[in-house]
C-alpha cells in the first residue's frame, strides 16, 4: 500500500466510511538560512518527497476528529481554544483554531493521517501535518485563503495553540515549494522566488544524513536563541537583525557589549548574506560553488549560534573529508539532519564514510538518502 492508500484505509477503519479526498504536504530540507526566519531574514528550503497525507471528509456530528496510523484512536474536539487539546492532536486543533481566528468558517471534519516524514529529525514533520490538514480543511470548506496567506495561519497554530515559538520557514516550505525548485523566501514580506534546483542535470546530489542523535533541550534552546536575537536587534536599534548588513557588521559588533549576543547576531547577519550569495550562484547555474557557503553556514551554527551537537559536526566533517563540495546541518539544531552537496556518483561513498566515522565514535548509526525537490501541499 502506498501512503495515500494507507491514509485512506486508516480513515475507513476509524470512521466506517470512505474520505471525501486526500491531501498531502511535504517535509523540507532547508538548503541554507538557519534561524534567519524569525529575524525577518532569508531562507532557501526545498520540499522533500516524504510527505504527510490527510484523508478527510465531512463530520456529521459537527466536530473535528483526527486519528493517525500511529494513534488509531481519534482525538475529538469541538470549538476549541489554545490549551484544550494537547499532544499531537494540538497541531490539528491549532489549525482549526487559527483558521477560525482568521475569520474563516471551518467545516467540521473527520481526518486520518499517514506520513513518511521522519519524526523529530528536523525535517518539519509538524509543519507537514499542519499544512496537510490546513489544505484539506480549506478545500473541504471551499474557503478562499490565498496560498501566500496560508503559512502564517499554520505558523500561528504552532506559535499560539501548540506553544512553540517557531518562525515561518517550515510552513512556507511545505505549502509554497514547487517540484524541482528551491524556494527563496523573504520572511519579512513573504515574497518568494522559485529557484530552479535541478541537481541531477549537473551530476550533483544532495545527500541527507539523519544524525539520529536524540533531540535535547530543543524547545528551551530555540526560545533562548530567539530572545538573544531580539535583544541584539533592540540594542542595535533596528526592528530585526535582517536590517543589519554584513558591511555594517563590524560597527554593530562593537556596539554589543555581550559576547553571546555578538556571536548570535554575527550568525544571523552573515547567514542572511550567505542565502543571498547562494541564490545568486544558483541563478547563474554555478551550483558546485555554493559548497563553501554551506560549510561556512555550518561553522557559524557550530561556533556562533551554538546549535550543533557532536553527531552533526562529525557527519559534516566526514562528508567533507569524503569529497563533498559543502555540508551543513539543516533545521533548528540540537540533533537532526545534515545535508552534503556531492557528485551523484559519490553519494554512496559519502554515506559510507559518515557511517564509518559514526561507528568509530560509538554513535548510533546514521540514516542517509539522496533528496530531490518535491512538490508543495496539494490535493492528491
Ligand atoms: C525550526 C523552526 F521551526 C523554523 O521556524 C526555523 O527557525 C528553523 O528551526 C531554523 O532555521 O525548523
């Protein structure tokens, strides 16, 4: 059974009837631009082929029910406020709440979820869930919600209902990415440019390496980073760190008297520039040349933003030693995945080199695969 069939079967099993339709939304890899989103900056994700499928149909009881292949007993809720539904169902209840809060009449629905986005690996499994449910409810209700508004609604579900202070990157990637493209997003204006990202044509591949490191202190550390960035922007008298250019960096650093704030700010300011530089290179087809930018991004996350762990640092170094053009952690940090830009023919050898480095260190074995840029959220 493929994923859509699995979701359909889960729906029928839970509710005793078939769904009205199936909607899918992908996880993502962020090529570059980490923690820049909540600083009003730039990001460059692409959608993974791995996705979350929501089988959905109208609910005669006027409420919302959601189950999944991992949790077959439906979570059921009526009109809802933040705090009512907790656990994984909060991501779904949050979408219903955020849509209603934005003024839309959300159709009561029964939903069943199936997903092959790895959970807790920094590949946006929660945004994939939110985006699949959001797209399903919008279509079921015939709601007029323009695509460019949708990520902010899903983000609000996560920020206010779930209580995670995340930016707009993941939901934008899941909803707005296109197959064969990376999404250049301005997180202040929400303007996007679809950047052609055909690596196979260049003889290149993005190898994704799941460090399989246990996520630790993710929520608290994420919130801390966000607060530090806001404190640095306030101290510099700008609305957000996006408003400081790399040319202004030396003076900005001089004006910050706290070493931690200085390093946090330096990561964001230089990372925004690396996104812009990566986009320029990709626009002119110079794909291999983005490698050093990826590696510099990793060093900045490791040394200045301090969000990496040993497993991801070892994976990056092993990939580079095996000949990768560049490598970096992707996602929020404290575990998760690394991406490496490699010649297509070197993907297996690079994965093997990382696995060997892990074995030598006694780490849990990594999981690696070549990622291609898939489509954004849509009806299946
Ligand atoms: C997580 C968050 F959800 C995103 O908003 C973003 O900040 C990312 O970490 C880091 O770039 O995925």
